[in-house]
C-alpha cells in the first residue's frame, strides 16, 4: 500500500512539473514572438480610388466590370507598429479599394458630415461594402485605444453578409477573429463586435446591452429600428460625445419604419442619403435596362431600383403620399397662416360648428375621427385636416361617446359647459356623422347609436341622406374609396385631405396613416375585404369618409 501511495505522489509531481514547464515555454514563445521585428510591423494601408463609369474612354480596373476613370484617390492607414499600436509610416503595399463618388463621403465620414448617416439603398448600390470600408476608417480613428465598435444586424444570417464583405476587403493580418465572441480584435487596438438584434426571449433581454461603443454600423436598420434606444445608449462613452453611426436600409412597406425615418429626417444628428445601383460604376447599364424591359411593374422598379417609398401594388388608397418630391404630401403640419374655416364650410349643416367628427361603430372597437377645414393663404381650396382620432377597443358605445365628449371639450373647445354645468350657448359645437343606420341594424348601426350620441349632447346625423329626404342613404364602399382618393390627390395634383402632424412628423392620427399605407385590394379588386378582427384597419378611413361624404360628394358630382 505504501509503495502505491509513493507511486501516485511521484506521478502527480511529474504532471505538475510538466504543466509548469509547458506554461513557461508558452510564455517564452510569446516573448520571442513579441520581440520578433518581422512581426512587429503590419501594413495596414489602403489606397481608395473614387471612380466613375466611362464606357468610352475608361480603363477596366477589374475583369468583367465596366471601364472607369479615377476621379481622385485617398491613401488611408499605413505601417502599423503593433508595439505602440500607432501608424508610423506610409504603406509599402496597400490594399486597393474602389468606391463611387456617392459612397466616398459616407466611407470617410469627416467632420463636415452629421454624426449619423442613414442610407436608403437600392439593389446593387454597394451598401454592405460601404459599411465594411466605413468600419475600417473608424478603426483608424481610434488607433492605439482599447475601444469597441459595434456592428448590428437584425439576425446573425444578415451578419454573415457583412463578414463576407469584410473578408474581401480586410487583410487577415490586421486583426484576430474570435468566433465565440463574434469579434475582430485589431492589432491597432479597437475591437469590432458583431451583434444580432434578435431577442431570444423577454427574460434574456436585449442582446445590444452591456457594451460601450465609440462607433456603430447597422446593416438593414429597417428590420431592427425597434432597438434604436439600445443602440444609442451604447455610445454614452464615445470621446467628446462623437458617436459616429452608419446605417443601411432598403425599402420596407411599414408605417412604423416610415415614422422612424420621418423623425430621423428632422433630427440634427441624422442625415438621410440615397445610394442607388443606377449610380454605381460597378454595374453595367445593360443590367438595369434588362430589369426594366422584362415585365417588371412600375412600382416594383421604383421600389427595387430607385429606392422609392411606394405602397403595395394593390394599394387601396393609392393617392396617399407622405411627401412629394421632398416637399409636404398628405402628412404635414397645419401651415402657419392657414385660416380655420370649419364653421364657414359646415354652416349649411350646423351653425357655429367648430369640428367635424366621423364615427364608425364596430363590434371590436369604436372609432371616431376629428376633422377641421382650413384655407391656405392665397388659395381658394378648402383643405381638410384630420387632427385627432379616438379609439376605444372592447368598450360600449356609451363609453366611447363619453371619451369623445371629454376630448372635444379638452382639446378642441367644442360643446363646453357654462359655470352652472349647462351647455354653453356661445361655445362651438361638433357635428357628428355616422355610418348610415338601417331599420334592421344588422349590417349597419341602428337608430339607437344615434340616440346615444344625441343624449350625450352631440348633434349626430347620418353620413348621407337620400336626395330630398330625411331617410339615411347607404354609401357604397367603392364610391367612398373614390371620394377619399380624389381628396388625397385629384387628377390635377391638388391635395385636399391631410393628416396633421407635429414638426417632428408625429401623426395626429397614426392608425389612419397605417390604414392609408397598408390596406390593399384583394384579387377581385375589392377593398375592405379583411376579416373584422382586432387587426382590421378599415374603421379609421371609413370614419373619415363618413365625416366628409355629405360635404364633399355633392361637390365632386357637380364638377363631374
């Protein structure tokens, strides 16, 4: 037994000595590697050529690519001393990159540019390549420091596209890749960290947390802009508060994304730029001609090639446009100097009318839209602005009417009470137009809905009446759609129906905006065909149509 114990102790000592010897040799090898002058200096230089396509007199810099001419060149980086982590001399053999004049300012991102840039790109524009070049330039800016640069994408599969561009542009000698952390540790100091924005669960929390970034590149931001607050928070430690960002995006038919982009366009930190494949010197013009001449629809061409914000192919309210040629469209603030003519326009229907309300009762939710009429300075047209929307899901009509009355008094000065709690005879009143009732009440609201509105103190009437009669007239959906589209933009390009917004683009009626931008006709060309559930968007535009029918439809018929 004693002999066995001695043998075991000897074996342990041999293993311990061997382990210590292995660690000592590893340290010695590392010291030797660090002292090796041949590995101390790394060429981290890039020659960036800005080129334009020149089919007649250009040169073919890359096989199979269109001939180009060099407009100018930038020498970036140089010889890196890995001991001091500083650029100490010019590059001996720089890597050769090319970019377009449109990509150039985005890549270099000098002090003349806003801190944050959002690219609206089309197919073939080179968005991801621009991103990889931009990251390299930010590494140079933070050379010599152990700082972190973030790269975000909606999912890891999208990050694979970023890594592919990086692999073709960056020299592997510049960095060490760590698969476990999905990071590039540059020998110049900075760490480039790749992060998927996809959140696995509520308990896991946002993956874009816990880091301090000095710069951030985001690919396809339209698919993870909901993580914007997390991305912004990561830049709190950027030196001097200069947290640079470059974000790419492609068209997405989403009201939430349009809202984000509209807000960004008015924020001082952001600059929104278009990057089109049509302007790329690296794609033959024949490709775009073939694209256009092979049966692609105009909207699809606008979306994929021109990076235009277009609605769905079968968009029900196809005359809606947030903006037109960079100017105001159907979503805009009420202009300064506009005259409120609501009382004048509605005088034939109700004296002293301060607001027009359209109401669409529903089984899941009740919706009311508030409109006011304006005349712009020097303009004869009456323009309608939707200034408010009141929605009460899973509630009785009585509760909804109570909420509308509270809003009308608090926000719009209508139907006020005097000091004794009685209706103020001097105060403006609201005129409510409701989906015309039927005798059965099955397909449309019954008279009881009107009674509830009137009992609350409103002047409530049907959206339409039969000519020369007090009997409500049912309104055909197609006729209502036509009227709404004509008000949004008629054949002469005149827009008379708007959704009001604040100076940052926040809509007064967000559900209505989403309906205008999302609702489509079905295969038979019919609108409002969707199931009447919680996702049904038809209530909001229907309520606006009911509000305006009695006023606007006769005008259109007279013109016709």
